C-alpha cells in the first residue's frame, strides 16, 4: 500500500491531499474569494496566494494525516492545463519535495483528475464509460477505456459551459463565480419564458458551443430595459439559460454514449455540481437504461484528492515523471 502526496494549483484553488491506498488521509483546500471583486481570476494574484497558502496547507495535511515526509512514497502535482504562473508553484513544490525525500515525482493532467474522480469511492476500479467533463475552463466528452486510455469524442469550439455561466451571470448583474448564482436564481424562475438557442444540438458530432447562447441572452436582455435588474427578469433569464445548457449537455452526452455502445456515463467538473444538470442527466440515463456515476460535490471543484487518486492509479502501473518535466498550460488529455 503506497502513500501519495499531491498538490493542485492549476487556477485559483490551492490544494494538498494525502492518499494511502484507497484511504484519503487528508484533503486541504484554500479558495481565493478575492477574485470575485475582479469578475474573474487574476493570474498574478492567484500565483501570489498559492505561495502564501501552499506551505500552510502542506503542514496541515501532514499533521491531519499523521505522516511525515519520509512516509510518502511519491509526490504528485498538476502539470497542466491551467494558468502557467499557478501551475509552476505546485509543480515546483512537489518536485522539490520529491528530490529532497529521494522519492518519485508524478506530473498529472488536471483533466485526468476530473475524468477519474467519479471512481473515487467503492472499489476504486475504473470501468469503461463515456465521460462528460464540464467546468469553468473545459467541456469535453471522452470515451474512457481504462486508466490512461482515452479518446476525446467532442469538446467546446468556443466558451466552456462554466465560462458561459460566468459571463451570463455578469450580464445579469450577479456575482462571480456565476454558476452557483444562476442556479440559485433559476430555482425561483420560469425556464419556459425565454426560448434560447440549443447550439450544435443537431450538429451531427459531439462538439459543443455556448458563445451564441451567451450572445442571445445579451440581446434579449437589451429588450427589457424597464425590467432590467428586477428579480423576476433575472430569475427567468437565469432559469431559461440554465435549461438550454442542461439540455445540450444531457442530450449530447447520451448520444455519445449510444454511439460508443457504453453502458456507463460519468460526469465531473465544477459545473456537474449543478443540481438541475444532475437531475436531468440521472433521469435521461434512467430512461436510456444507462448507469450514471457522478463525482461527489467535494471532488467536482478543483482539489488535490482527485490528483492524488489519478497519481495513485498511474503509480501502480509504473508511471513516473522526470523532475525536469515542464508544466504545460495547454496540456491536452490525449
């Protein structure tokens, strides 16, 4: 049974986790709420905060896990994709710890962390599936045959779903991040009031597009100057927008599963916390006779536990990285 210490600093969350076998001994996360004042993540602020938070989280994780650095069998960090200045912090710390302890280093793809996170539980066995990874920076459909055996079926051609949530929230005068704000307001709204476009729903492929939907919201909002900013309009627009996103994500995921002959669908990433999406995906999978496995909410947003899990699975298969390996802000899944 091996013990993995992983660090995640791909964007604005600083996270450290320690995993021993299938037992998560510690998972520490520090979020940077101050980015809300800027309406988005400021790379320089994020990297500076990673430097402040990481040592403290590392100390807390080791203390909570009841282990010392010499008890760690391998050190891992997110190497991409993400913000270069943020990735560099976590990777540098993990490399330094690996060199100091004379232990292996593993560079982990952030997307693989999300992709495998639904299996973080049970017997921890990764089964073949069609996966929807949906977050602020990514919207991907992936055929998963096993650990490190992936085929990307489709991706967004413009905005990621989470990015669209953030932009529409800003149009509606809501806070950042936009996903939770829109979900909260949508619960009191009429999703049938506005018929927003379902972009690329019938494109014949598995790609997504959300930029046009965002633009449609802006144009319709301009037609309601006298109501602009009122709770009723914001709630209804939020609900109608959310309905459009959920429908596209759900239908395209099920079509991809059918095309691949999959019996299992998985869903992960920050946007997968959205309860409307979870409910719709569960219902449509039930109707189609498919199993659905979703990552628990605590593993949907950026965290180091999913990085430790991916590293553990790769470590078991003999995977190692050179400490000279560079970060890659545009790192692809395959």
